[in-house]
């Protein structure tokens, strides 16, 4: 019996398009993949681990290219500026951008030219999707509600949230205190990223600290030490109630994908008690 709900991260709009603009179809396609990924890490006989993947990527997009947020030229340009500002704030954590002056668009081009191809592709996805979530309240509420409804429907023991999904899951669990989860497992989470995400969280941190949602019994955070989305990789310095922190070394190139995180042996001791 599946006991886990997954919450995906950035760059999953393609599943929606491939499923004929069906969020249900996208979620099912991801569920099958995430089952395979997790099986690599856990071993044994293949099985259905995930009850469902809470899918929300389509709620952050308008255009089929994956970057079109909002309709019309003026709103789109405004969104591009917001995304660029997010990218600039994020870049400061990578140690670049502090000495750069000039237009935001010029800086964005400068940054992407200097990142390797994998990082550049990540940055192009990261900034628009994170900006859409953090700056558009309607989209944020819809995304949060989609995750909360998925958890409510399946009543899982475990929620595994990857990347931006950890932000949406965190806020959804705070917003719906009647949802009870035994284990929140965050993978490659940007929750602690200052000036980009941390200060914008709902509920807002108090005296510089966030807190584990009261309806979560245990919180485990796993991050690759070089993951450029998980800055800082450890969350305990920013959040009260993180029970376990574990830094891993997934891959020097493939440092952020759900495939690498779910296939990581570090998840086994935390999930095994729920899979007996």
C-alpha cells in the first residue's frame, strides 16, 4: 500500500503538455518515474511507493515554452524583471554578481554565459518559476491548495518534497493544520535561501527563524553539498524543528534532480519504518 505523497520541483511543465494539458496525467507520469527512482535507492521488489505526486507546475505557467507567465506584453515584461531580481539575489549565494552593475537583463545574460550548460538551464527554470510562485499571490494560493488537496485526499504518512516543492509543501502544511504527516522529507530544498525565499515564506519567519509545521511529527532534510538550489544545504540554522540534516554527494554534474535524490541510499533509514 502506497504511503507517500510526492511534491515535485521546478521544470515539470513538460509533463503537463505531454499529457495533453492534463494535470492528472502529468501527476501519474511523474508518479511512475518517482516509483522507479525510489526503487533504485531502496532495492527489493519493485512496488508502488507513491500514492500520488502533487502536481502544480501548470499553475505557474501560461505559455507552452515553459517561461510564459501572465498574459500580454506589459505583464510579461514585469514578470521578467521579477524573475531577474530573483536570479540576482540567488546569484549572490553563488558568489557572483556582487560586482556587476548595469541593467538587470544585462546581468542575467552575464550570469548565464558564465554558468555551465546544466546550471544555466537550471537558472532559466529556477528564476521564472520561483518568481511566479513568490510574487503572484493567486498562483501561489492555487499551487499551495493543489498540494494540500493531494495530501488531504491520500492521507499519507510521508511527504517527500523536492526543490521548489519543499516550499509549496511547507506553506501548504502550515495553511492546513488539520493535515497530519508523520515525516516530511525535503530534498534539495531552497527553504533557507536568504533574500530569495526565506524572508518571503508564509508564515513569515520570526526573529530570523522559521519553524516546522505543527502537524508534522518529524522533519528530515537531505541536500547535496554542491546543490545550487539548496543554499544553504542545511536548514537547522534557519528552522526550528529539523530533526535530521544529511549532506550527500550525488553527482558533480547532476546535483539537483529528483532522480538522483530519490535514488540516494540516505533516504532508506528514514523511509524503511513506513514501508514494512
